[in-house]
C-alpha cells in the first residue's frame, strides 16, 4: 500500500480526529470477533432445529456477518459488527417454525420482507426520527443497562452465576474447571486493565484460551463443510408464502425487536466510544441503518435469520476501537472463518465470558451522568438500567424507560408540542408490550 493510499484511508476514517492508530483499530477488531465468534456455531445449532442444513447455515452465518460488518465499517465508519441476532434466531426457530408450524423457507421470506421494510423506513427517515426521539437523559442509562446485561451474560456463561428454581439466580460452583478458568481470565484482564495495557481484553482472551488448552479445558471439535453447501439454503426463501400465510405478526416482531435492540446497541456503543455529538446526535445514522437493513436482506437470501448490530462490539470499543476499521477486521475474520471454522468454534465461553464482564463494568461508568436528584429523570433511568438485564432484552428496557419518561413528563406538566414523537414512541412500545403479552 502506497503512502498516499495509506494517508487517504486514514483521512477517510478520520484517524487524526479520533486519535486512532492502526495497531489499536486492528486489535479492537480482533477483540470484537473473539467475543462474538460463538455465533458461528450457536446460530446454526439453533436454526438447524427447523430442518435447515447445519453446514449451509454455518456458511450463511459467516457470509452475512462478514458482509454486514464490512459494509458497516466502510460505509458508516463505525466499530459496529453485525451477525444473526441472538433472540431473533430463537424466535425464528421455536416460535415461528416449531410452534406455528411455518416452513423455514417461509420464515426466511418474512425475514426478507422485514429487511425491505427496514430499508424503506431508513430511506424515509423514520428510523432516524425514532432514534432521535430517545431522550438524551436516557442515553447514559441505556449504556449502563447494556453494560449490566452483557456482564450478566458473562457471569451466566462462565458459571459464576447459575439459575436457581428458588431464588432465580445463585452463586455457581467456583471450583468447577470451566468456572475456575473464567475466574482466572477475569483476574488476568482486570490486572491488564489496571496496568493500562491497550490490548488487555484481547490478550486476556488469548491468555485464558491458552491456559485452558494447557489444562485440558479446550477441546478441538472439527466440523468440516464445503462452501458449495451454502446452496442448500441460499435462495430458498419463500416470499410469496410469507405474504399468504398471515405472516404479518411475524414480520412485525422481526421489525420491532430488531429495530429497538439495534437502537439500544447503537446508543450504548456510540456512547461508550464517545461518538455521539454534544447535541445527542449520531453522525451518519442513515448509513448505519442502511448497512443493518441490507445485511438482513442478504442474510435471508443466503439462509439465516435477522442480522443486527452486536453489543459485543463494545468489547472492541473498550479495546480502543473508534473507526470503521474494527468492523472491517471483524468481517474479514468471519470471511476467513468459512475455511477455518474448526479453529474458531472451540473458543470456550470461559475464555470470552470474562471479557463481557469487564466490558460491562466499564460501561456502567456512564450512569454517573444521570441526574439522580431529578425524579422525572432518575426513575426512568433506573427502570431502563435494571430492566435491560432483568428481562434479558435491550428493547424491553428501552421501552419501559421511554414509556416511564414520557408518562412522568406528561404528569409533571413539562410536556410540550415538541415531544410528540416521544409520546408516539411510548405508544408504540405500549402496543408492543400488549402484543407480546398475548403471544
């Protein structure tokens, strides 16, 4: 690469303005990839229960994650990685296909239609308006709530916290080999953070992985497949069937959950990266949504459920990522994973869970910005903060927080005509909760 090309790339991604370096950006991309690499095998494991060929879904998962992440990095220039969404793939499998007995081809058609509607809403500026309607007073609590959420996921995956029938959750067996390995990783990353090592999260993941290998906690389980096997799901979507099957409510759920999970992730990651402007605007928002919607369409065409932004991107941001380069690096890693899946799949949760816990702790610092002395702000902020992890949903926490904020603003007499979109958003969330309560 010539010096002039190198300089143009740095100028395009605003390296100087963001204080970015190539080393940090690349390490951030690798960190993001390692924390979300589980999706390469988890997503096919879930979708295969519908009858979809697991090898084809594995290839589709890697392809759409690569396409979406690279598009996000190049076009929107944000360190946001994309992949088939957890939760949405479970809804696709267990509710749409298994409970409603809808063929997976028809379900893919519904995903395609939701992506097209997303694209239309993006071009119409509707999605951008919805994001801007989120009160800036809640931005910090969304980031903090997502921090608690991913920390809670890390604690569960590591076995430090376990499910309990009497108390819901309880302390796990800290002497279990996997849990002990996770505790080692947690201490390793914490010490590296204390020493201000910029690549602390990536070094911690790799160090934990190598330690697990030495002590027999990491076992390689090769899974061979050929790229041509993608054709088993590629282009198999049934759009006509989705239109004639009464799939409106399915499309509605794909739309609603993806929209507000993405919004919550977007606000949390950009807040953590310091990429939100002083007037609470997110630059190039339409490009972010375009990349997200296009990736969902590509995902449905290749054979997987809805693609969305991943909160694990915050691990890359915590490692110093600020430009679109980390997303591009993550995408390239997914592309390589098509051929090196046996090397990616064995990464145990004990190695990645500590990173989620540490990143969650770092994101929680944002709640210091909340005005806790003002009840009209503090109560919605608190509800947002706790409902995201307790309901296991960014969309739920965001919806409850916005609804509470709108209600308190109305009853306190502070509402103005400029708040019409806030109340519309609150109404949409109320409709969503009413819809979900009967499904």
